[in-house]
DNA sequence: CACTTGACCTGTCCGC
DNA sequence: TGCGGACAGGTCAAGT
């Protein structure tokens, strides 16, 4: 669920809300959600000031004045919701209605700021995490060493996508673009949407996808991610942004969660199957199944 | 090394 | 109505 557009939307909200604030308290429930020594929390988080909020792939980094950062992965059901106080923003602020709604039973970590506003990390399924790490060490995490390029970076080209995909030439194109070491930020929603855009069946083996098709896929990935960021991401289940608002992208989705509905290009009924162990949405006419090789 | 599968969790939905 | 099981999907560890 939170994929690149959702995480980027959260980042933009947090940048607006928390940069410049000073942390005065940090509370958490399970060590799994926030596996940090109390001594580090006391020394490097409490009384620190938020310097910036960054994103790489699906990971958020809240940079602190102590040369430490909070590194956060939302995984499937994570939320980062900022709840202001009326003193700071005045009555009628968009997320004013959240006051008193949080924490709830999914709240794993609560940061309280000097102005008594709060940031809640909620995560129903406890797959996500928050880690307090020295900012300089983030690049040394295994994930950051292996993760592929940002698909919306200006330097990223279709030729580079083509080249990186060749490492996964015997797997399906869907599994390959979900592989974060090939390309950063794609998850199930945008994999299906991008493959529909390029008219490629998700089960097609990478080695059978032509360079022309990969060029179309590159264009589709950028278009889909850009539009989703503009719509505040996709709220399939419980994704919300930093102000607690749902994203609107699924109103514009062409295949994801549209099984049984007509294809926006050709009218054929969208079907849901399983590819790369994931629920997969396709138009059977625009994205014909790959031919089976003779036995 | 390439590739696939299972584990991690909990809330929701579907069938009996 | 209650209950068991399937399902949701990001990432990593372990398996082939």
C-alpha cells in the first residue's frame, strides 16, 4: 500500500508540519516497532529539532539536529499522522478534526513536540518500523546499498531500466519491477497500473519483453507515479497522509481493484489473477497472456 | 547467483 | 449469528 507516491505524499505533509519543531517526548509500545535503546532516545531524540524530511524509495528519513535521524518504513499499514494544536494553527485547520482521535489501538510510536502538537506512527499489522540512527550511517544500511534508482529522477532513463531488468531476465516482468533493487518505489498497485499502460502482460518473462515495450513501460511508470503523487496517492485500505486525509488516485486507476469493470481503452472486462504470488489486475485484450513455450 | 516461497501481523470478508 | 480460513502486500530470510 504505501508505495512511492504515498510515501512522497506523507513526506510533503510532514515537511510542512514538523520542520523546526522540537521533540520533548517519545513513547512507544513494542520494541519491534521502535527497536532503540532508551539511552539513545534520551540523548539523540529528546530535545532535538526537526531539520528536514527526506525520502528514498519507500523509506522516510526525519533528520534531527543531533546528527541522528528517524528512519521509517510504513510497510503495508503504517501511517504517520500529525495532529496540531489549535494554538499553533488556529481553529479550522484541516486536521483539527483529528484532535482527540489519536492515539488509538494501532498507535506504535508517539512523538510530542514543544508546542504540544504530536506525530503518531500507527501500524495495524506491525510490519513497519521506526529506527533512530546516526544520519551518516543510513547509507550503509543493506537496503540503501542495494536499492535501485528513483524512477522520477531526471537522470533515470529507459535504457537504464532496460539494463537493470536484464539481471532478472528469467522472472516475470511484474516480479522484476516489484524488485526494489531493480527500481525503487514500485509496489503492487503501480506495477499493475504501469503494465496496463504499456500493454504488457505481468507474467511475461523479462527476456521476452522487447526494448520497445520496456521504453513504453518506463514512460508508463513515470506517468502513473506522477499522477498518483498529484492525487495524494492511493487509499486502498487504510492509507492516509500526514494530515489524516485519504489519497484519490484509485478514482483514476485503470485496472487496480477494477476487476469486473470495463477496460478504459477497449471495454473488455478487467480480470483479477495471481502473478508473482500477488493479486494482479489486467485487461485480457490489451494485455494478452504470453505464449507458453513448446514442451 | 537467480529465483521462489514462507514468515512477519491483524482486520476484514466470505462461506458454512 | 458465529467461526474458520483465505486474503491483503513490503521486505527479508531461508529454501531450491
